[in-house]
C-alpha cells in the first residue's frame, strides 16, 4: 500500500511517520517536513513544488524524484541516516524519474549511486512516471561529491537525460550507462561547476 499526501491539502504537518510502503507527496505548494521519517518504505515526490527534507531520516526504501523538487541539506553514505534516508548504495535506491534533487548544504560526500529512467518505464517502479531522466542541482555552500565509482542505473528503456545545474559545485565519480534501446545524455546548465571523474 501507500500513503499519499495529495493536492487537495492546504497545509502539511507530519509528526513523525513510520513508512513501510510508499510515502508519496503530491503537493502544489512548497513544503518542509521537519519530523523524522522511519521505516523500510520509499519516499516519492510527485508534486510540482519543492519538498524539503532536512532531518536525519532513517527510512531504508528508495527516494524517487518523479516531479517537482526534493531539496536537501545532507546526503550521507549508504545506511547512515540523512535527509534522503538510510538506504544502501544501490542505484535503485535513489531514482530520477523526471524530478529534481537540489542540494543546499555544506561540502559533503556520499557513496550512494542513483538511477535515471528511460522513456518507457514499467508501472511498478514508481507511482506516476513523469518523464525520462531528471535534474541534479548543487547549490550548496560546498561541493557535493558522489564518490562511488560503480555504474549508475538506468530503469526502463529508451533515452534518458540527466541535467546538471546549480550555482555550486559537484563531482560524480560514477560511470554513466545507456538504457536498453536508448542513449543516456548529459546537459549542463547554471553557473556552477560539475566534474565527471570517470
């Protein structure tokens, strides 16, 4: 099952959530979640606005950017609590599915891999496929460093595009791979600097 925080809400107050399935946010206004999210479920951003996650969450499921923006000030190594939970370093635990991940914190590094989605995506990967690829925005006061040298994931088939943007700096040590029947593309926008080490 899943718990959806939907578009008809006018305000959002969560006093701690145990998420053992899928906690999906589908909001049209910017929202900050000040309390902890625990459990073994996933967190999915479906709304068009900014969802701010800035506590040390311990949920162990995937974080999925299907629309809008997830904004965070901390991204830790795998299995360590952070804004994006305490999932492993598997690429399927952090999924760009048309949305944006925006980092606004101090210099940090993480061994977490991530996945992009292609044009064609099976319905059981997330709730509402919103488009291929996504956007990674580094706008913090320090460098955001993805240190894992493994392959990034591509889910589904067809083309996928990752846009690197922001006014800060970022480093990606991982290898990019193509989806089945398509190509993975990179686009750079914004005033910041991105370094690809592979």
